[in-house]
């Protein structure tokens, strides 16, 4: 059982001892730290926080604890109930709230839950803000309100419609083209809130037929909820059996999107962002951003569309910061996370679906034909196992020096560019390993490249 405290929030498994796992006391403590940080930043001004949760089994319990804690601090709460991460992000500015908390452990299994923290823009808090909140939690420097100054709670289940309305307003979402295409779409929502939101979105977009798999939001995830190929065998078979045009899979909080081709093959999680970006760039030329561990294909298609590509350190906060700096028209992460600033600065599978279907409808191609248009790269993910006493930073420095003849980026570990191939090495903060991501034209070549680095690292360590 585990409790992980980070600058973006707190994440852990339910049950067990306080401080070791995500217990009720831990949920209260970190909600109080966040609320205290917000109140201090407002200097006595009224404070409102939007909360929402995915469908996991512990969601209602954690939500009630967080809501009551904020009320006890004198903060008003707008509770969206069953929601999605991007929906809460959109709701914060629409409600003129000063912050938001999403209660979800994203792609983690059902025993996990988390508090993800937002600022007044509906974006994830900065690293410095996260450090300040962790310090408040550590010192337990809270002061709760007297009875006449307690906050209030209101419940609002209208944001499914408001979120969809915001998507339909986007210039590049072509409802008429989607309706004319007469699409048959299969979806797997892993029995979380995507089962509420995605069918409603597809109906609003004019999809002719929706085939639902695991769309009951009961929190009993029928398979590992991370949308990776090994977890998507059922939806793949469903797409083929029903002759669907495309399949969509989301994680429990609906910020990641995986796509299944009409023949049941994987579109590729890295290529969700590539495909949507290409459509956006065709219509609104500009720059793109992804993190250092994402596919080179985004750089290729961006430069092909006369834009400039930029890479950020890993993490959504870093991607968003770089997107703002470079005025990117689209960006995201290679895990199926699409960030479209015309909507909001957060990963949003709903926006991704609407843009992808618009692109597919206008192309007149099948899903697999569309995928075949993009440069083909494969990423291999490996790790270097180390002893607990290994000086990881020194080892990375030695690797950097050994490959100094190549282009190297050291903003987030060490990334080595070797022609059209690359290797990205990042140390783990929780165990004695170095994560090794490599990309080439085939999986065999990517594995060979990774093994070359791994073997050399073992000689140095």
C-alpha cells in the first residue's frame, strides 16, 4: 500500500495506516493544506472551489471528506459529483472559482485515489505552489472557521451539457461533416465517468450509432484502466465484430484517449496527438509542443505544416508552460493526452474525440488509412536496474559525456538524439532505476538502441 505526496497533489491506496496510505485523515489533511494555501493567497477575500470525481469506489467517501474540510475552512464548494478531469478544469473559470480539486487516480487501479489540485484558471498548480501546500500539510498549519463563517456547498450536475456545449462551439469541430459521415463508433469507458460523458458527446456530434462497452459508472474496472494495447483486447474485438468505423477508449477520468482502427488494430497512443495536431495545423498553422518522451512524429508533421515544434520536460504542467511560451496551437503528451488551447489548457479526451471525428469525416478515409499517412515510429520502454547506493546523477552525467558527440537535452534527465532516433533517460524518484525510453522506425531497432545504452550504463555503474 502506498501514499505518494507530490507537487501536483496526493495519491495513494485506500485503507491502512495514516501517513502510509490514502486514509480519511490524509484526505482531510491535504484538503486542509490546499484550502489554507488558497485562503492565504486571497488575503481574506471570499473563496470558492469546484470539486468533481471519477466513478471509483472510494470516490464518494473522499469527496465528502474533502468537501467538509473546505467548508470547515470557510470555503464555498461547488460539487459536480461524477465528472471528468477536463470538465472540472472547464468549470473552475466558468464558476469564477478560485480553485478546483479533481478526485481521481487517473489510470491507476480501483484501490487508488488522489486529490489533483487546480488554480483559478482551471489548470494544475505550479511546482512552487505545490511545494508550499506540501509544507503547510507537513506543519499542519491550519486554522478552521468559526460556526458563523463556515462555507457552503452547492451541487451542480449541469456541466456535462456545459462541457459539450463548449466543445460544439469550437471552430474546428464540424458536426455537419460528422453527421453526414454516418459513423458507427464503439467505446470502452472502463465503468467510469466516460460512460456518462462520451455517449452524450457522440450523440451531440451526430454519430449515427454508438456501441457501448463498460459504460456503467460503478467503479468496478473490468480490466486494467490504463489505455494500453494489452488492456484493449475486448474493444478491439468489439470494433471488428460490429464493423464499427472507429473505437475510442478513455481512462477513468477521461483525460487520455486511445483509438482503435476499424480492423481492430491499434491507432497507437502516441498517434492520438499526432493525428489531431495534423488536423488542427491544416486549418490553423502554428507551433506544437509535447514532452521529451513523446514521438518524433509530432515534430515531423509540424515542420511539414511549416510550424515549429518544441519539447518540454515531462509533466502536463511543463507542457502547458511551454505551450504558452511558444504560442502553440496544440500540444499534449504521447499517452493520448490532447491539450487544445482554443478550448482550455488541460488534457481532454472529449475535445480529442470531437476533433478526431471531424478530421476523419472530412478526410473520407478509413481510420487505418488515416493512420498510414503519418511517419511511423515505435517507442520502446525499458529500465536500468541499479543498486540503492548508486549515484544516479553521476551515472547520467557519465552517459551524457560518453555521448557528447550527439545532440543532447538535459532539461529532464538526459535525452540523446541519434539521427531520427532518440533515447531518453530519466531517474525514478521512488526506486533505484533509470527509465529508458527509445524511439526508432521499428520496435527491434528501438530495443537495440535502448540495450546499447543499458549495457554501457552497466559498465559504468
